[in-house]
C-alpha cells in the first residue's frame, strides 16, 4: 500500500504496518482454510467409520471370535461333552504321525492341482467364444452361468443322479451301448474323478463370467492393430487377450485355490470321503474328527493348519504376481 505524503516519512511508517496487516489477514485466511479442511476430513472420516462399523462388527462376531475360539480349542483335548483339557501342542504333534491326515492332505492338493487350472482354462476358452460374434451367445452365457445359482449340496445331488454306479444315468448309457459300468462310488480313482467332474461343471461358469468381464474392458483397437500387424487368432489370444486378463487370472487363481482347499459339500454328499478315504480331503477329515469321532480339539488343529496354508499361499501369490499392480 502506498500513501503519498509531502515529507515522505509518513508513507515509510505506514508501509510496514500495512504489510503486517496483510500478512496477518493472509495467515488468518490460511488458518481458517486449514480448520475447514480438518473439519471436513473429520466429518468424512466419521462417515467412513460409520459405514464400516456394521461390517466390522459382523467380521468380529462371525470371523475373528470363532477364529480365536478355534485356536483355543485346538490346544485342548475334548470329547464333545464338558470342558476340554488343555494339552498344549499335542494335537499338532499328532498330525505329523496321522496317516489319514496326510492322505487327506494329498487328496486336497491333487484336487486343487486338477480343478484350479482346468476350471480356469475352460472358463477362459468359453469366455473367448462367447465374447466373439456367436449366434445366440446370450442364451449360451445364461446356460453357463446357471450352475452358479445352484447350491453345492444340490449340485452334488445332481451329480449323484449322473454318477451313481447302480442307478446313475452315465452307467445306464454305457450299458445300453454294450460298455461295462464304472464303479463311481466303490472305485477310488473313479470316485475321485466324479467329484472333480461335478466340481468343474459347477465352477466353470463363474470363471467364464469373470474372464468375460475382463475381456469386455479390452479395447477393440488393440485387436485391430494386431490384425494390421499380421497377427492371427492364436497370436491375438496369446499376446493380447492373455496378458490383459492377467488381473482376472490372478483373482481367479486365489479364489479357486481357496475354494479347492475348502471343498466339502460336493465330496460329502457324493462320496462321504470314501471309498477307503480315496476322496477324503482336509475339510471332510476335520468334519469326521469333530462330529463323528467327537474330538473337536484335533478337528480344530486341522482347521488351523488349513488356515495357515491358505494364508501362506495367498501371501506368496500376492508377492510374486506382477499383474496385481494393474488391479491397484
């Protein structure tokens, strides 16, 4: 601010005061802005916590509390009646010498190795077909998604209608064409194959849906550019589709492995873990220990081992998967 004065001394005295007032005014405005921002941030944070609170309460009630309870139970010897007796890590030591536990672990790993890549490959292939110009593809999409609306128990019952070795449709068809019937329940390999086939039928639709959603986000210009460069259908699939659905593959890999390690309903209904533990997996074995043998402590120890394995697998996959940055 400039004030004219005949002597010039007044303007020299007023200028610092005006500058000080201006700095004070600017400082107050900045202070008010900071205060308003803090108030707004506090309000938004409060609203966020309010939205998260119901979910966190449910998570605490139905996940964290049972998890801690299972950990405590795994350190006890129980028989289903009365309070358990604290035995420390005895249940975990017993796992190392239990052949049925290792048989169930081997079956679980084998089931995961077969079901996870097969269901993802089939889902990707069907998604590629249904993402192209195909007549009535809407109808085919609905048919593929339909198994998702069926529960696991209902799916297993439908599987029994097909694979029952006495009255199943498949054996009737084989016998009608002069082929021998297959022992879907009494043969170990056939029983394992039947639960794998039913699981694939149930899971492929979900994998297809996720891959189809990922392909819908790929720009058609990329395929046009690949065509102009002389890329054929296989090369466009290999170098355009597969890399760009990487986040979908990562998501499905984690989800399918977790599901495969937790599979229960289909195996329990179709084979009950038999014959001779040929289809017994970790969850069905834990069920037998907890509700048939009534050794809840040992069953809880199996469940805790399963939880640790899944956490390790998820952490390793998250650490080494290069496409997760695209998701973030």
